[in-house]
C-alpha cells in the first residue's frame, strides 16, 4: 500500500472513533472547538507533502511553539541556556510548580511551562515583546517557507486573562532570580507565542528543519537538530513522554490545541491535529494516528 493510500484509510478509521478526548477549556477561546476533527500532513525529504483529513485547517499550535522558541534561543545563546533550564523529563504535568521549589527555580526542561517561560524571558533580553514575537514567527515562516502564518490575538488575550498558573510560575521563577523581565511582560509574550495558528501542512513544512530533510531550508545546524530531537523524545509530551516513545518511537511535541509535530529524522516531518486531549493534555486521536503511522512506515527510531 502507498503512504498516500494509508493516510486516506487512517483518516477514515480515526473518524470512526467513539471517544475523541476532551478539548482544553482552561483557555476559554479554545473551549468551544469540536473535539471530533482530524488532519494529518507528512512532509517528505523530496519536498512532497502528503495529506489527509483537515490538513489545511488552522489550529492553535500552543506548546508546539516551544520547539521553535527553543530553536531561536539556541541560535542566540547556544549552550548557555542550560545554566537556566535543565534537560531532564519532569514526570509531572506540563503546568506543575512542584519541582521548582525543590530545584531552586531551575525548570527541568524547556518544554514544561516553567522552562518555556524561561526561554521566552531569555529571548526578550534586549528586545521588545514585538521584536521577540517577530523573531519566533520569522523562524517559523522561514522554516515553512510560508509567510501566511499569524498569531490569533483573541486566543492570546483569552489565555492572558485566565492564565493564573503561568503567572504563578513566572513570579516563582522571578523569586529565584531566574526571570529577568517583569512576569507580566514575559507571560504576555509567551501567550502570544503559544497563539500562533498553523495548519498541518504549514507545521509539517516547518518541522522539516528539525528533521534535517534534504528539502529543508538551512536554518538549524545538525547538532542543534539532534539536541532538539532528544528533548522532544524525552520531554515533548510531558509526563506522557514515556508512553509516547513506547507507542510511537519518534521525537514529538504536543500542544493543548491538539497539534502534534512528529519527527522521523532524515525521513519526514509529520503534523497531526485532533483537538480532543487525553489525560496528559496530549491529542488523544493524534497519538493513536501517530502510532498507526509508525507501524505502517517503520519510522520508529528504535
Ligand atoms: O501555557 C499553557 O498552558 C498553554 N499556552 C500551552 C500548554 C500546552 O500546550 C501543553 N501541551 N500539551
């Protein structure tokens, strides 16, 4: 069976699901989205992009943006980042504050919210929020070779209004001296970064630079690609990372908008969207689709 045929069958099978999971409603603007939606795009090394389902429907990439912010900060300060953020899985929820006290304000990794807030704070060094967001958006657009990628300001405002946990994390980080900018300033920038909207096609194309595909624009040195992939594998789905590695075996990053960016190094960049989430806050049917794709293609790195 061809990959294209497989994707059409996958779309049909996923649509028969009885339980799609639950959409994230702690960001009110995302709470009204119907969970029973699905799209997939697979960008291959030769430049082809295969799609099925709602692959050109835009969605809020949320935490998937942390991958691109990390790429920007590694480009800016490189290894110095690790003085402020660790690179170990936390085993806790994405918005947990527990380890921050024990570990004196150094978040475990750049993908949990506390770590991503430190990354955004570092990107704000010497720059306004507008310029910082332009840098992240510029990276994503260049990676996707598509300028039609924007921030949904209503989603950003909705999260800023109700994001008490992130505000708490930012204040806590600041109390340990691991936040340089005022907490409100950092959170204002962070929620806009999370509110970038992309379709599966755009996200799969942007992921080509992390997958190191032959067709990808040269934006990220191979050593940085390897490091980002290692972090995606170990920490990309938070406390569900072990389960995802077990079932899928590829580096990936999830977002509470239901997006998933999955990397088959050297082979493909895959974006999946299905907004119903599992108990870890990762796309429920998206994970199942990723598992089936890995079985079909043999793209597990193990
Ligand atoms: O900070 C938040 O809570 C959201 N803007 C992003 C969290 C997220 O996407 C977690 N992913 N599954």
